[in-house]
C-alpha cells in the first residue's frame, strides 16, 4: 500500500512540474519582508534624543517593505535589498501598538499622549500625541534627511498606510523613488512614543497616592536599497555627454509659469545651481530646441545632475540660499499641489509613441539626492519623448537703505526637452508557427511576422506580390495594406517585401519572404532566376528541392561502343588455340624455363600464345596517338591480360599432372 501511495505522489509531482513548465512565464512577485527593529529607552524628558538612549534586548517588527526584491544581503551593517523593477513600499503593520494601547492593567507599560513636537532634533508639524513616525533617507548612511512624518499614529493606524506622496495616494506610508534606487539609498524609520505604568503608591500623612513612572521609547529600523542592474561605479564623462543648463525666471511657485531669461540685475545672473547631462548615446540630431539622442545596441542613455553650489551659500554668498518650499505646483506638467516640496522639485515626464505619459516627481531633490561636486544619475531612458524641469526658489537678502536688507524669495526653473531613439534598424522576420528567424529571400510556408526588437519609432510598410496567371511573372496585390505592424501574422500565399525606415536617421532596410509551397516561387526566392526561365526548366524536367535549389534532369546515357577489331581478333586467336593434352616432360621444362626468363618484363612465351601476345602489343604500339576512346582501349588490355593468365594457369596444371602420371605407371610395372 505504501509503495502505491509513493508512486501516486511521484506521478502527481511530475504532472504538476510539467504543467508549471508549460504554462505562462512566472514573473517575480511582490515580497513582504518584515524589518528587525531595535528599541531604545530614554528618560521622560530627553526629547527622544538617540544619543541618550539605552538599547534594550528586545527585537520588534512593526515595519515591513513590499516589492520585487530579488535578493537580500548586508551593506555597512544595514539589511540590503536588491530591486531591479519598480520601487519598494514601506508600510506600518496594522497591529502596531495594539498591546501598548491596552490600559486595562495600569501596572503594565502603556502609551500615553505626549505634547512634544520634536524627535531626535526633527521638528514635527504637530504634537507626538500617541506616537510619531519619521522616515529619513541618506546617501552615505550617516547624514539623514527627513522625507515624511506622521503623528498620533496609534489613533491613525487604519489610515497610516494611505499616505499622499507627490500628490498621489501610494497605498503605503512611503515609496522609494527611481533616483534613490538607481544611486543606492539608505533608509531609516523612527517610531517615537511615551509609555507610562503605575508603580508602588506613596503616602502623604495618612493619604495613599498613586505613583507612576514614564519613559520615552524609540524604535529604529534601517536598511539599504539598490538596483543591481546599474553599475554604480560608472562615472559621467562630461566631454562625451550633452549638457543642459539654461535657467529661467518664472512667475511663482504656484505653476512655475511664464518663464523668461535671466536679466543682468537678477541675483541668479551668471551662475548655475547645477547642470544636467545626458550620456550613453552614439549620436544626436537637433531640430529647434529639441535634441534627439540616437542609441545603438550596448548604449544606455542616462540623465545625470551635477550640483555646483552649496545650498546655504550659493555663488559663494551667504545672502543667497536655496529656499525650503512648503507647497508648489507646475502647470506645464499638470501636477497637483505638492506638499513639503523642500529644496528643489525635479519632474521628469515621458511620453511614448502612443501618446501615453507618465511622470516622476522628486521633492527636496537638491538636498536629499544631489551632492556638491558629485554627478548623480537621475534615471535610465529607453525610446520616448522626455520633458525635464527642476523647480526651486532662492532666498535673497537684498540690501536696502541705511544698511538694512529686504528679503525676497524668487522662483526659478531649469527646463528642457529631448527625445531618445534607436539609431539602428533591428528588423527580423520570424516564422509564424515556430518563431524561427527567416533569412532574407527565405521561405515561410505557414506565414511570418515582423520583429523590430521593441523599436517604437520605425516606419514599416509591406507589399505583397502573387504569381501571374501565366506563371511567368509577379502581380502586385493592390488591395493589400501598405502599412505593416510588428507582431502581426501574414499568412496569405505570395511574395512579401517588407521595408522598414528609421525617420531619425533616414536609413532603411528591405527584406523579402515567400509564404506558400509552390516550387517555382521557392526556386525564384532562392536563385533569383526570373520566373519565366524557371518555368521553362520545370517543363523540361527540372525539379526543385526543399531548399529551393533547381535540380536539372540527368542526360540519357550514350550506348557503349562494341569491342574493337583488335580485341575481337585476339579473342578469336585465344578461342582457336588447340592445346595438346599430351605434354612431355621436356616441353614442360621448356615452358618453365621460358617463363622464368621472361618474368622480369612480364612476357609469357608459350607457342602460338606468344605470337598472339606480340601481335596485340604491336597493334597497341602502332595505334598510339590515334583518337581512340581510352576507355575501350583499357577494357581490351585488361580482358586480354586475363586470358593470358588463364592460359598460363592451365599450362602449370598440365605440368604437374604430366610429372605425376609416369611415376604411377612405373609403380604398376614393378608389380
């Protein structure tokens, strides 16, 4: 019974495995990974200063990340997650604080409200109340920049994972960005709250008084995220890159509209906050203000930003700083009002060939992501049309009368557009039934489709020709569509000419393929011989093999010539030879003697046979130089030699017989 069960389990396992292999491709699914947090205890009035905290032995798991994590490791003591596709969402467990909010037993630690609005030096928008959560990012794991905060978290546990980030609901507390992951980024989540519990009461005179103790608690979660497909060691080579640096003064942060060139009296005149560069292309074209970058296989078009100013001392002047912007919007990108813009808002918008657009917004970009003197990769770009804008404000203390100053906040924008196109034409024809590549002028009996390797901006046209009624030429199918489409199957019989043109370069490629099984068409595609000539060949008995090669019919064999007069004469002599059966000892000895004497030159001397051989040899010598067929001459010589050998063999046999017979006779006489 156990044996049968084991067999059944094995069969089921194999079937499941086969089904899995034969099904749809499996893509990396989102993973949820809970982070291990550390807890620090602080005094009740330490303002959650981590330097005053004492680490406990307790490990806590209230925060988790979700995304397509391909691998985990360690980096500088941080948990490290590799993410090749998309971004990571950071979420708070919905059970957070449930046990700490239980106040049924006052002698156990439980959460109480805290009116403090500061955690580890970070000022909050509101009081902590039942707890605060702060998320921070870092380029090096040492200097941290606050990205988002939330307060009274235990009363808002249900909605805490529905934060609005850059004007959109992210269904998480925070979501990483492309810029962060492409460059590698450290993250730190701080959860702060105050706890209280009842301790032994005290007595004042005869009155018992309840006593409580309080403490501040801080939970810390830290990790690192990166994209493993990007070489972060790659450096920007500015001399090989294309730069964008034009700055515009705009109307206000509510729209960043009405751009105008910088005037000579503007505090932003003759210097840049930073410059953008595009690298990883082979060539470029420029039409008006729009640059088109052409990339070929192996190129990785990328946008970089190089920060050139200290944010608190722009152009070397302490009176000019990059301002912290609370809220802003950009009318050119149709953004909603963005909260907590910070020091610079970078917007990148991509529009594909189907006019579908998507945008990425990076708030506090200059402070959180860029580094003075360093080149920061913004993103990698495939084919598409791109618009880029860096919106920011300058805080300017303008000198006024009598040594006073007046403060101004002025909005600016670096804005540009560019396109990315494939600079080559990667066009392939594939068989519709197998996907196999088809060589130019090839055959696909069951149809074909066009593969342009995801190049989105190629112009494709197609022409179909069919065999004429007279089978000696091609006739174009005028009803056939002149526009081709990638991936569409073309199965009707005929010769197709596919033309693909790259409008960015003006280059074009043309390929032909035959769909069907007619021999005359396959031969035409293979050899290029005109159909009329192939038709004549086929009517004359030629055939076409499976590869389209034409096999000409074999010529009829010519009748062989009869034996020559010399060979006939030689045969007559041999057949007419009369060999005596009475051979004496002396004659045999003579034959042996003559045979031995002629052994060196291959001659055989034996009565009429010797004369016959000499005649043949003389005939052969006399007829050298005549235009006789060499083949018949060879046959004659071989046949005659064979006859001579047979005669010699017969003589030898007679010799042996003649020697033995007399001996037997003598023995009989003696008896």
